């Protein structure tokens, strides 16, 4: 997995994000999100591009889709022995790609549709999702030359070193159909470009694309690592992903509550709130203090049946949201939405700390669970 180091030019406000979501569960191809992110080409630098797609594997809806990079065949064989020891692998193959001149140095790219072995879960005394998460951490930390970059059900991450439109062509993203796509074009500020370090970052069905640079990284990382998360990539987006997973999967918070935790109002604002509202935010800021994210950011979070968009409290990074019929859009720039949907019912710039959440309609969620989307 070739590393490309940072150039002399640094654009801290760079990076492009875009997301498209169908609340009715209508499946559409990855071509639209590719067109959207391509409009923001100048926000990228070719060191990373990627996509998350939801609802793309209905035929394997009850199996975890493990997407992995392997440096070579030896690394693949070592890692596959671990996977087969812990999972029943129903299908395994390379992920289809096309040759794109701008994409070079690619590793071996494999996917495994797998079900965790019940005896292994029982031996660890955890539930199924925690077992998959721990296996992901184990591979990424202990199996040199292999890296799990996607591990959810009926979804997948596709990422590489390159501009996002080239990454989309490389992975044949237009061949996939889903009810939600998010995208990222990278202009990194602190870390080298490599295949595993491109966005989205993911764990289980949670994916994050991020524009910004959080100043609370060290405090956030130290806290989240106390609960079994292993931060191996030295990037703030990885930490945001694990915080989101922890607050929702382990603490049972809603995504609205996650927004209130990670982008909580300032104490000066809380003092002006009605008593009941103020007490709630005092609770969030006290109990979940280590998960307050400070610094400039705009993020798109994908999850099963939904998509969340959120700015930092001061709105130091751009984000625009829009709707048209059952469709919800969010992107760094209005042009990235208009290029795929010129006529909109509503378009607005969410304020700092304002949470925008799109979810499948109840009947669509039921069809998703049944594998009928």
C-alpha cells in the first residue's frame, strides 16, 4: 500500500464531502454522487477519495461484508486463516475494478461475505456486533499487510489514493445501486495519503466523511480507547467514527443526541436556555465531556437506514443541505447539489451545531430489513 507524502502546499479548509439519501428507499446508482463530488475537484489533491454505499448487497443482507486491502498473497493467506477461524465465509472474491491510469499502486482488494461463528462469540462473551468490531481491530493491529476498511451489513466502503472521480471509475461505482451514498475528496492536513487512510472511515455500518481538523483529537482518542477501540491511523476522522459508534451502539443514544454531545452548545449559551433544556445540555456536557469535538469540522455520517450531517458549533466549515421530494442532499457546496438536482424544494446552510438527519420512511425500513429494497 503505497504512501504519498504531503506536498508543500497546505489548504486547511479543503476537502469535499457529499451525500445523497432516499427516504423512500429508492435505490439509485453511484453515478449521481460521483457527479456531485466531481464538481468540487479543486477541494481535493489526489491523495485520497472514497465512497460509502448503503443497500448495495440485498442478496447478502444478513452477512457482514468485509472489505480488505492486502499487501500481497502471503498477507492475504495469513489474514484469511484468521477470518475463516472466526467466521463462516459464504463467498469471497476480489472486488471488481477497472484500470484507471490515475490510480496506481493498488493492493489486493478483497471482500468476504461472512457470518460470525457462534462458538467464537460465546467464548468472547460479547454480542455479534462487538465480536465483528473486535475482529476488525485485531486484523488492523496485528496482521501486518492486511487492513479491514469496511465491515457492515448490506453496505460497503470503496476508497483509494486518487481523486474521487477516478476512485469511482476504478471501483465501477456506477454498477452499484443503493438508497444512500456519501463521498469524500481529500486535502489532508496532517497525515500521509495511503489507501487505508482515505475517507470514509468506518466500523460496522457507521461511516464518516469529514472536512476539518479537530483540536480535541488527543482527548477524544484517549477516552475512546478506554472502551476497547484501537486508534491505529493517527487521524481525527477515525476517532469521530468510533465516538459515533460508541455513543449509539454501546450507550444507546439517538443520532440527535449524538449531535447534542459532540457539538454541544457553549456554557454561555446553556445559561440562557429554559431550565429543562439547560439541565439536559448540562447532563450531556458533564457525562459525555470527553466526546465533545472542538475545532472546525463538517461531517456526514452514514448508518443503516439513515444519514446525518453536522457542522461544528461555530460553523467553521461549509455545508449546504437540500431536499427534493423524498431525496435529501448534503454537500460542501451548493453547486455539488445543483449539478445533480437543479430544482429543489428547499435548500439551506445548516447553522453551527444544527443536526440534519435523514431516515428511511418506516415502510422502507421494514422492506430493508426484509431484503426487499
